[in-house]
C-alpha cells in the first residue's frame, strides 16, 4: 500500500492498475487479491495467457505476450486459438515446468 501511495503522490493522480511480478496462478494467493482490494486497485494483470470476459475477476486479468506476429497469427491469438497455452500458468503447470527444467539442468533458481 505504501508504494501505491508514494506513486500517487509523485504522479499527482490515482494509481488504479497493478501487475503481478510473477503472475502465474502459483505466484499469487487469495490474500494478495484482498490486499490489492484494500489498497484500492481497480485492476491487476496476471501473466496467465488468455482472453478476459465480463466475468473475469478484475484483479486476475489475463494477458497475451505481444510479439511481432503476422497479422493472421495475431488475429488467431486474440480469437482464443492459443488459450490452451495458459495451462503453463496454472499451479500444476508451474510445478511441471520447474520439474522439467530441473531435469534438464536449466532451472533458473
């Protein structure tokens, strides 16, 4: 909350959005959502790939990597054709990636 207040003071306007540092489902918990609500954030962006709907929790918004995609590929991404990739951002997917990287010796820890 202090960082938000400091930013607002320096910017001279409200800070409404938050982006999780590591935003997979394994990296934030219900307590974090509660803290963001208490701090007064309106929206927060995860790193979970996928589209959002009117029912998406505004403090758990999905997002896509923006790459230099060809126009047709970008259209498909926005249409949800790549949403299955979001499995990597689930708790199970995160642990599977860690185990696989450890097995390959490419762990970043």
